[in-house]
């Protein structure tokens, strides 16, 4: 391809010949205006010619807005390539935050300043209820969605580069975990003992399984004779009311967890009670789902994630444990194990972390004490051999 530059008042016009329109055969050119020296213009011309010759040059539609593009991306890419719950999250942030802020901007005119201003305002006044700004964590999530979408635009030759690469989003603060000690665990289990949610709280504490993993657990994945549970699927409840069972995201998520004797006894008692409830439903002529779920309603239908969470919140609030989340039972399991001297690698495998590094980073608040204890044990070992 050819190109040339022209002097235009106090700037340079850079003209690049593009391939003819494949439908009409008409000549096409790309014009770029640049302020600077002739050498700057020649350098820019070389860059554009290289993009055209290597196929990396993009010529976005002039009327394609960010809103149009993101809507198309959700339908054509995200709906096919990501999990339904993830796509649901993408759709929420795009429709509630991104489109209202920058949806009207032409995709071809989108600049880093648009994103920077959007993020600043989101942090200040971004909440939909008007009660302040979004958390840095939420803004980082929005940035990741935009980065993925704009990467797709680059792949489709709608953009020549991903401007999200030039933006540094705010640092996300990790949610503070509030773990329970052994006394807190006993109080929680005692307070929920007479509720239908006791068995799921109990297994969450004793295995560190995620809520979605517990709700997706089937009896055929439980072997009480060998005292093991196999995590092979998760349950998600979508906004349209549908329930979906899927495999864990990663291979490490698919795992086998050893059960303690107390956990085995708890599951045996739960199975006996569940069988009686199902039999009672059948005796009354009520329909019973045959989903083989470990944790379900009396008719065998799946428990809803939010129902479990709300029941947990009510329980911990009655105990005065404000701020403790259901997910903190997972953190409690890991923390208590590490404090008992269990090797982090074993804890990592039980939790289904992809690397032991994630485990160590997540529970760094526990490791200082472990380091001190290890140092003392090392010293005691040497002192035993001192003459």
C-alpha cells in the first residue's frame, strides 16, 4: 500500500491508500492529522502503512457507538464463551454502569480520558441508589469487562488498539474476612441445630466447600464408607429464576475432600432425616424431585443460594457476629487448619485453589504465627543436640 504526507497549516495531513471497497470497488483512504515535525509525520505514516500491510489496521464504522458494540459483544461473544452467571454479571455492569456513562461515545472516538473520567465518577457517585460511589473492587471489575470487550473489538478489526491497556484502574481492596474461632463455630452450629440449614452449615465448616459446591453436591458424589466427598459440579441460580448445574471452573476445583468422623456422622444423620422427609411427601401424594441432592427442600428440589445466605445472616446476627458471611466459613476452615499446623499444600488442595500461592496470599494473616512457631521448633531441635 502507498501513502504520503501534506503540509496543512500548522499540522501535517497523513494520507494512506486502503484496499478498495470490496462491494463497490470505490477507492478508500485514511486521513490522519498530526501536529509536530515532518519526521513525526513520516514516522506515523510508516506505522499506518505497516498496520495496513500486516492486516492490523482497523477501520471502525463511523456510527458504531460503545453501546451498540457492547450489546453486540454480549450477544455474539459473551453469551457463548463465558458461563451464564458470568454473562449475567457482565450484562448487569454494562447496562447499569458502562452504557449510561460512555454508551453514546462512538467506538472509533473512545479515548483513555473517557474511561478515566468514568472511573473517577463511579468511585465518587456511581451507586445506583444514589448513596455514594462504587467500591474500588467494583470499578476494577468494570475495567476488566471493558478490557475484554475492547480486546474483542481489536480482534474484529474495529479498533487498532485496546485503550484500556493505557488506563490503570484503582487498586481493589480485598474484602475483609471474619473467621470464627472454635468457640464461634460451636455457637453457630448450636444456634442452627434445629433448622433445615444446619447440615449445610456443618459441612461448610468441616470441608471449606463453596456455597455453590455444597448446593450442587449429590449423594452419588459422597462416599461415607471411605469418608470422602467429590466436588464435581456447582449450582447457580440465574436472574430469570432458572437453576443451572455446571462443572467447577478449573481442574483444581474438581477435587476429592477427606471427611472427618464428625462430618461423616453429620451426613449420615442428615441422610436418614432426608429419606424420612421424602417418604412423608410420597405418602401424602406430593411430587418429589429425583435430583439426588444432598442439600434440598423436603420435596427434593434445590435450595436457593440466597435462602441459605439469608438464613446464615439471621443466625450470626442473633449471635452478635455482625459482618460474618457464609463464605467466611470457608475461610474459617482454612484458618483453623493452618493454625493446627496442617501443611498449606493440603489446605490448598481441600479448598480447590489453582496454586498454593493463592492459599498463602489469602491467609497471610495466619502465616506469621506459623513462621514464629516453626522458628521455635527449629531452635528446640538444635538445642537438643547441643553438647
